[in-house]
């Protein structure tokens, strides 16, 4: 599995868990993790496009 595919799965998983979880702090951490994965995905996309 390519790194970008892995990151896509992690974003989807983190966002799904953030919606389902009741603990606000954990949900915020999951959203932050999803944002970090998106940032890394953008960086990888730029590298492959160049």
C-alpha cells in the first residue's frame, strides 16, 4: 500500500471515530491527527506532481 493510500485511510478512520466518540478532547485529537495526515498527503502530492 502506498503511503498516500495509507494516509487517506487514516484520515477517514480518524474522522469517523471523532464523530462517534463522546470525549471532546479525544475527538479534537483525532481531528488534529486527520489534519496532519491531510498536510502530509498534500506534501506527497506535490512531490509526485513535480
